[in-house]
C-alpha cells in the first residue's frame, strides 16, 4: 500500500489559486518502481551502501593479533579507582573434575591472586562471584533450565563441589565481597552496583570465565553503567581460544 500526499486544494496557498502537485517519488509497492534503500533520497544527496559482512579464512587468533597491533579505536584505560571482580572461578569450571571445566592459561589462578592482592594493597574492593542453585533448579530460570543433564547449569547445587571456589584461590573472607549470582552478568540482581558506588569505583577489572559467557555479559553491563571495563587476557578462560580472543579484544 502506498500513501501519497494529495494535491493542495485551491485557495489554501494564500493566493487563491491552486498549486501544481509536487513531483512524486517512486513508490515501494508490488509491480511498481522500487528504490534501493541506500539510494540518494534527493538529487545531489550522497548515497551510502551498507557495508556487507566481512568474510575471512583467518583464525580468531590471527584476527586478534591484527587488532592488537593496529587498534581501530583508542584505549580508554583506567580511571581514578578500580575494583577487581572475579567471576565464577569455581570447581565446576576450573578443577578438571567435570566436563564443564576449561583452561586458557595454566597460570590463570596465579595471575588472579596477584591482581586481587594488588587491589587490596591499594585499598580497592575485591569481589568474587559464584553460581549455585536450589535442588529443583527453579531459581535458575530459563537460562539455567534449557537442559537437564548432570553437567547442566541448574545442577550446580548448593553445597556441591561444583559450587565451591577453586582451592588455588587466595580469598580474604574478611575483606573481600562474595556474591551469589544466578544469571550470566555479575551485576544481575546482586549488590555489586551498590558496593561500587560506595567505594567510588569508576573502573571494573573482570577475571574468571567463561570469556564468551559470563565475562562478556558482565562486561556489557559494566560498560553500560558507565564503568571503564578492563579484561586482562591472562586472567580469563573459555573452552576454546576461538571464543576467548575475540571477546577479550573488545574490552581493552
């Protein structure tokens, strides 16, 4: 259906005479002329065809190295005060006991401990998050109940080994904040935002995993809230390098 502006009625132009109708642009309708959406809207106007999706045979690592060597945008860097948020570094994902375990850097735990200790020494907050669910999985929502196998998210139960933090972590249970979360983002329905505001934080450093899941979700939420968001590559992990490197390059 095409809606056109009707010709101006006589006497409405102010002079008492009818105006000639304006030239009509082609109309997008079946059987009629059709303009490409990127075509110029009027004579002399610049036209811009949308960029087609790029295709490549390069590996994720090769693309990552190219971006790091020649970044398309400047780094926003650190602000005045940072917080280190360590996301879901628990046995379900790090111990090697379960099929859901993954590792990108064998020294990840060491790096996370050093980074957390440095933050504490500067009086900056350190936060640890983990996931665990009720016996019936009803608090896992659609996100956690899409599957129901022994290794499904909803089967990380309270009090299970899967829900425990990795034994290699150096957690200060007096000074550090420990939050239970249910969804990918560490901001979702946790006290994290309030804690960051209280401490005057403007920079969030994320570690843990998985890079393409909870780290990415947390990073998007962090940046959306106005925080400078840093993801140290050595401190995050995923089950494949192909997902770790493209995600890490986004938050620099």
